[in-house]
C-alpha cells in the first residue's frame, strides 16, 4: 500500500469516526423530537417505540395552557441583552490587557476565570436580596445584568486571545496617524477580529439561552424564559415525558435554528488566526 493510499484510508476512517460522533451527539435531540409526537403511554413504553402514529396533542396542550411567545421573547431579550452588555464591557477590557499588558495581566485573567468555579447557589441569597431591595425580582433587567456578569470572564478571556493574534504593528501605524484609543478599537481592532467577536457572541447567546439556575430562581411569570417554561412541566404528580419533550423541543428549536444560520460566522471565528 502506497503512502497516498494510506493517507486516503486515514481520511476515510476519520470521516467515518466524525459521522459516528456526530450521530451520538444528535441522537438525543432526534429522540426528544420524536417523543414529542407520542402519547404519554407511547413515551414510556418498554421497549421504546420507533414507529408510531404521530400526534400533535402535546403541542396543542402547550399552546392552550401557556403563552409560549411571551417566554420566547423573554429568552431573546435576556440572552441577546446579556450578551450585548457583556461584549460592551469585555471588548475594552480585552483590548487593554492584550495591547497594554502588565505583569499582573495573567493573574487577573486567572482570577476572573476562577470566579466561574464559584457555585451559583453560594451567591443566590445575596443576589436575591439585592434584586428584592431594588424591585428587580421577576424582571428582564435583572436577568440581563446577571447574565452579562456570569459570562463576562469567559468572554474577556476569549477576546483577549483573539486580540493577541492582531499584529501590534498595525496599531502602531494607526497611532502614528493620530488615531485615538476609541478609533483604534472601532476602526482597527473590531474589523480585524470581527470573526472572533461574532463567534464569542454566539457562544454567549447559546450559554445564556440555556441558563436555568437564575431564570428559575429570580423569575416567576412576568420575566420567565423558555427554561422556566420547561421547568413548569415538572409537577409533583410526576414527569409527563411526551409533554416535556414537546416543550423542550420548542425551547431548543429557536437557538438551534439561530446556530445553523450563523454557522459560517462561527467557523470563521473558530479558525481566526490559524493561518497568517
């Protein structure tokens, strides 16, 4: 077997392995979607039924009992709003640490990352009392602020790594032309790192869309997100798998479509700086 044949065989094995891994990741989503069209008896049948007569009664029940679009709008506002606020803070911070580093820069980044290790339940009570004091309980504003803060360390670290790929000579040239710091960020750094910024924002939106702890504990009816809607289908009487699958499908569908539509930008961001 020639070296070319060996390389071709390795590529084929890699492709097959990639399809297997992708199938393993996709199967739970496929089964969730399939279960949403079953009756409750079909959903808990043993062995599981792959072929059945589909029904829309679960989706009809959700439309009848809940205001899906209100919860969806709340998820959109809080996830996109939290991402926008975090990016507004993170871009200048990452710029300062990437292009004006000090001997404390790495320690600061490590400290920011360490805050993600703190269990959320450990700060639930003080944050709950603060929101109660300022009348922010069950409001979208409270979720936007908290969502921005919990993702801020990750966003700063990712942007810091993206910004470091930009040649310093470009910034020095802009400074020689009299560009201010604001002009450097808006006219030089942002266009060059746009792919990385977009992919970071997409990652933040996905993480915030699925954020459950704060959504469930700080909201009830007015500002509840789709995660809260899914949690409401877990009752003391037990779990109704078919209905839970239907509402979970409706909660996952918007962000999956959003990710599919923005996949080119995501890939561009993930490969930013790989080839110079």
